[in-house]
C-alpha cells in the first residue's frame, strides 16, 4: 500500500525542507522537495491510485524517535506497566524503536526471555521493541548472564540484543565487568552502564577505566552531574587524540535531568514523587548536561521511562514515567531555552541513538529507510495531565506544566500506530 504524506516540513538530523514523503508498504520510497521542478505534477502522479494521501498543512514530519533506555516492566510488574500500555505510550510519545531494560521479575538474562518478550511486542504491531539482556545472571552481580556465557561457549545465537545492561545497578566485580566488555566487543554490542558505585562521578571514571583496551562500545546511561559530563568529555577527547584506542564511548542524558532540579525534587517529595535514580541535581549540573548535549559530549536523549504505581512511589520507588512528555520537554529546554536547532534535537532523539544501536535502516527521513515517522505540531501548547497518559505509570513530575510541541501521529514500520 502507498501512503503520500504531502505538504510537510520534513526535518531530521541532516535535512530541513518543505515537501512530500512517499511510503510504499514499510519503506520510504521518495522524499520530494516542494521546490523541485514539476512538484505539483509529481505529487498528482504519486497520488493516483494511492490508498492514503495525508495533507500535513506544514506540520513537522520527522523520523520516529529511538529510545535506548526504558523500563517496560514485563515480566513481573504488570501493575506498574504492561507491554501493551508501554508500547502505546511509546507510540504516543513519537517513539518507534525502544530498548527495554532487563530489571524485570525474573530479570531478562537469557536470549530466550528476550526473544519471548520481543515476539509478544511484535504481535502488538505497535513499535519495534528490543529487550536488553542483563550482564550478570539474575542481575545478581556475581556470574555472567547465561547469554554472555553461552556466547563464550559458541552456542547458536537466536536473538541478538542491541544493548547489554545491568541498568538499575552497578557491577562491583571489576574482572567480571571487564570479561563482559570483552565479550560485548566480540559481539559488537554496546554495553550501557548504570554508574553509581561510590557516587556517579567515581563510578563513571571507574567503568571507563575498566573498559580501556577491551575494544568495547561503552555507553554511559543517564549522565546527570557536571563532573560526570566532564569525565566523558575528557575521555572522549583522549580517545580521539590517540586514535583507535580499544574503546569507544557514548553517553545519554534524560529529559528530567535537563529540565528539573533538586529543589523541585524536594517539593515533590525527595523520597517519594521527586525520587529518581540518578537523583535530580543542582542547577549547575543541569546547565552542564545541556552544555554537554550541545558540544556532542552527550550523544543521546533517552527517557529512562520508569513507570510505578502510586503506592510504589509513596513507598520510595525511584523513577518517572517519561515516554509521553519527552519530546515536548526537550523541545522546551533545548530548542526553546537553549537555542538548539530542530536538527540538533532530532539528532539526539533519533539519528544518534539509531547509529549507536547499529540500526542503519532508521533515524533519518530518506529513500530506502524504514517507514518510521513522527508527525509533530511544533506550535501546539498543551498541559500535562498524566490521567490522559497511555502509560499505566502516572508518576510524572510535569503534571500541570504547559509544554509546546505535540506529537500528533506516529507511523511505525509503515503502519499508523498513534
Ligand atoms: C529505574 C526503575 O524504576 O526501574 N528507576 C529510576 O529511577 N531510573 C531503575 C533505576 O535506575 O534505579
């Protein structure tokens, strides 16, 4: 089936033009600038016999967002979120590809568990879900996960995760961590690190030091302090100066760490509704993270979508639900208050995470790419009300806040999912 998306402002990390995107089944087959010769004729021709023609009236059309870090809670915690509610929330937030973390019950520590979850997610036909596999068995920190062990034993691989991570916990055993990094490097899978052993700053330096000479593609999750951002900046510069260094380094920041601070956490309840890991930081940290996103030290915006029940929040579970506010929050803080261009913002939310995850078929609007498309009204102002979220997690720190920029429609793999 052909879909012609006509009269849009097409923006991605590289492009900004007015024009039309043509989708045939699941692939973008043409991107035509409105300035091009004979545009009207071409659109007429393309629309003939088309099943669907959508006039965008100048709305922004971009490539579906890619989230390297979300918690989908299945198996084991469906009172917080289900595969379906999380997938719907992702689609409503403009996300078409998501990596979900392994801290479920039981933890996702085998290929079979990851594949079972992915299969169920595929059956929903909403978004493209890639379960992350944990680094250690049962996420207990003392033995490599079955997945990493079986790779060592050269067993046949049926599911290749895009990311390995023990998110939610750091790993104390250095040798075990290094072994995992070596295996990840052989498999060419990035390893995302939750750094909090002896504090984020020390833990960030530690994990980079452990990774040296392993050839690992190391990714630092949710960088939230000025010091940690400084460490990533310095280490990246070192890697660049030395050339191939046996390590590649990338990093992410969350919408909440660039928009909120510790004062707000206190107001919401430092041990309840304002609690998140890593915690909301001081204003100078927040500014430093924005600076690090601007100069390329931090490559990616990742939501760390962490839905919880109200009961769990009141009893100290850390985390915020985040998929449905991510774009508008980043639009406000980065584009609105810090002069990021839309291209820069979309690089952080789509092109860069796709590249780090090795997904060459998405992240940009171009011929031959997967038809993952997000349509946004950049002018639309709306008030956050978690009652309206698709996510079961209503634990947002943004309730009542006015934001500008609303995802209106999401197309995933050629199908309208929101
Ligand atoms: C995460 C969760 O709830 O799974 N929470 C969070 O605040 N980011 C886990 C974690 O990183 O502690």
